[in-house]
């Protein structure tokens, strides 16, 4: 038996595993690093978040990724060089975190790396008859394993696509395994660059679970701020949006994309919802004269309205439920106020009420996927009707 296989066998048999989950989202603000202690598997999975940090990206990282991010035409050499470079940057960030936490590589069993999404193109979006769904995340697992000295599981989304899915949202797997409850129906709402949700029925019936992207969360607001407000990466405390007035004409134009008429589940990304999309909507609605504050107020309301519409749609014929929110959007007070005002009878909490830091949640969920990859598989979670294939995801890279 190869020593690598023996190590995986031993790892799978341990009572618990120490796994670092990584998440780098479309907001490009930083790398979320979640050190998790995991035991069990499937619905018996238990997670303790030992440490969490978001390591901010410097301008070099942001500019190199933005040069290829969500663009159909890019410099192929730049794209190719980014794959190892991103992994090396993430590896150094992990090493910095371990040093700060007074740990070494020997204390960690696995790294679970989401990578950096640079392009997402489901068939519904590209509409090429002879092609299927596709997505691309950079940050090579082999480089990450070597630079950290830790076995790494990466590139989770490709198996999902190979099995017939769209490669997203993958949060549904971790949501089901970690957050399912016998006492309440739950909506796990994540507001990152793109907003998505998972519906969890208290019956624990996998056939009743479904997950979908909703539309823009923070991505258009962040992009607008970064374009027009020097030195800011997002609208801190929604100050600019609060100073503006919603343009009903622009809001209506923003809501006209065919994505919103599609049935759940569906996926999307900044390839669709970006500043070009905004510019087109302003031209159509005759609102190119709006102040920055009014544009931000409208974009904020746009994200909120699409989240509200999605929740109202999926709960129209369902009993009481609780929303548990996570992601950067929960720190936007105006966005959350819009959602709560439209759903006055719904209890909205954060995943902190479930013992998971809402900023760390996505990184934690990838740690769960890695745990399932090496120690799970005994409980096959799938829902063919809702496009959730029952597959083990992730590619394993060894450090030596």
C-alpha cells in the first residue's frame, strides 16, 4: 500500500479530523480561513470552529484576478500563470494563520480549498447546444499542498458538473448535513457576491431539500463602489445607499433579466450581474443622470427585492420557517432592513445562533465536503429532482 493511501486510511479512521476550510468569493475582499475540528460524517457530522480569520487581499491580488475575472476574452498566459500563483498566495496566508494560532502543518489533517472562481458558465447562460455546464476555479491544489506541507482537497465543483449539476451552489451539501433540524423548517440564506439559499425541511427528507442562486447579493454594489469611490471596496454600513433615493424606473429595468423567470434551482454570477448590466439598465430606463447615492440605493433595493421574491416564492405553500443568514451581506444594515420589512412575520437570525460564525460559514462548509471525501460516503445525499447529484467531491493533492 502506498504511504499516501495508508495515510488517508488512517485519517478516515480517526475519531476527529482537523481541517482548514478556505473560501475566496467573488467579492475579492480576502481569503476566509476556518480551522475546524470535525467528527462523524453525514447527518452525524459535528463541527467545532477553533479559529477563523479573513486575510485581506492586497491590490496586486485583486488586480491580477480582475484582469481575467468574469471576462470571456483574457490573456491566456496571465490566466495560466494565475493558477499556481493564487495557490501560493493562499498557502502563504495559511502559513501566516498557523503561526498566529501557534500551530504547525503537523497539527492539520487536511486543507479544503474552494479556489478562486474566475468564470462560471452554466448551459442556460452560454446557450451552446453542444456544450454542457462549466465553471473554472483557480488555485492549484498541488501547489497549495506543497507550500503548506498539508494534504489538500480542492476543485470540488467539477464532480458536481460531471454528475449533471451546474457546479453550484455546493453549500446545500454542508447545509443539509450540519444544519438540518427536526424542530423547525430552515432557510439557510447566504448573501455573498451572489445570493443563494438552501431550503431544509424539519422532516430531514433529502428529497425535500433544494438550493439555488437567487441573483446579485453584494457583487454589483461592491463593483460600483470600487469604480466610483476611491479607496473603498464596499459601501460601509450602507452609508451611500442610505443617502440616496431608489429610482423605480431603474429598479424595474434591473429586474428584467430572464434569469429571474427561471425555475429553481439555477446558478449565476458576475458574468451576468455586473456594471455592464447596470449601464444597460440605466440606458433603457433613461436614468444615466442618477447620483452615485441614488444608484447605490437602487442597487441595494434590487438585491433585497430579488432575495425577498425568492423567499416568498419557495415558502408560499409551506409552514413556518426560520431564516439563518450568513455572508458579507448581513453586515449591510439597509439590505437586511429591506428584507425584514418585507417579511415582518419571519424570524431572521444569523448562523451564529447555530454556533457557526456567519462570516466563516462558507469556509466551514468546504471543510465538511473534505471530511465527506475522506471519511464519509456512508450516507448518500442527493435529490435528482432538484439537481443535487449524490457524489463525493474534491481532488486530493499530497504534500510530497
